[in-house]
C-alpha cells in the first residue's frame, strides 16, 4: 500500500478535468461498437490498451494513464474503474457489468486519514462477474472467477472460483475447458 499525494497536484487535477470532459463528450456517446475510437481516446490519455481490447462507452475510468489492457481483455457496460493506482487486465480478462475495481482507500489507523492505494491485477482469462467488487492490492489469478456480487478483499488463486462477502473459495475452474484463442 502506498500513500497517494500526486492526486492532489494541479497537473493531475487538470488532467482529470480534461478527461472528464472528453469522456462525457467523445467517449460515452458514440455507438456501442466504436471500440477503436475509445481505445484511441484512452491512449491519448496515457492508457496502454491492446488493439483487440474492448471498452464499452458506459465504463467509467477514473485515470486512463493508470490503465493497462492486454489482448482481448474487456471492460463491460457500467464498470467503475477507480484506478488511482494501476489496473492491469491480462489477456482475455473480462470485467462484467456494474463491477467495481477500487485501487484506493484511506488509512484508518492514522489520525489524518490519508488516501492510500495499491494496484489491481486481473490475470489471463480471469473473469470478474457482474456487480463484483475488487479491492485495492488484489490480484485475481489466471483463469480465476470472482462470482456475481462477490467482494474480493484478498488475492484470488489461479483457476479458483470465489463468491460471497468477503469472497471465499466456492469451486475450481478447469484450464482444459477453456480453449486458446486462435
């Protein structure tokens, strides 16, 4: 966990303001299938987005410069990506509708309650289901699934299926069942 100070700088606030305007006027209103246009806008703001990644127009990305998306990864409709720290989606990682990726919080043990952050990493072929929450510092391992509505406050082992609040193991996923993309 790192203490966050740069989020309060004038340059950072200006970048966030400009991104908010661009998101409202140029990112969100374009037709659903305009993935290339949204990738271009994200890259202009510093995101590392693979040419096959898909970001839907209603996804909310707090800081594009803290977003990394691998091949065939996806941020679906109404995903809330509060990426004060880096959010990385591996190859074919999927974040479904209304999921919340939260890389920041506050240090409740200090009297000044400072903002702290830690990155989120979603491994290759992982799936964050609808309305799931991923907390700061969590790594979702390769092929793992965070079930609908689950709250992952700790890292998830590769190929595990977790559910509940807080998320606990409820099953396993077989890597053999998922065929490689051609």
